[in-house]
C-alpha cells in the first residue's frame, strides 16, 4: 500500500528593501502609498507585465503570489472571477 501526502508549497519570503519583498520562486511584492492608501503590487516571476495583481495587505499579496505559483504560468494571467 502506498500513502501519498499532499503538502502545500509555502514560499520563503525575504524582506529585500523597505518596500520590497521577494520569495524563493522569484515573485516580487512592492508596497506603494497612493493618495494615502497603501497598496501591494505583485509581480509574478516570468510575467511580462509590470504587475500582475494588487492587494491591500502584505498577507493578501503573499497569498495571491502563492496561488499564482500553484497554477500554470499562462493561467496566472487570466482573471479568476470566482476569487
């Protein structure tokens, strides 16, 4: 009998600069304050876009990057209306 454990991949994020985080997969998160509102721009590794998603908290941005990594690269650029 074979038992298979499915363990979700977790990113290892490092705080590169005051407003910049990067995970071990090459995804970036940049914090920007626009009109008094703090936003987190996510750039997925290998994407030609300047940013692929925007979040309102660092935790949300990290979760978005983790979900994008779990899907094939071409699917990460297609909006998921169920989210």
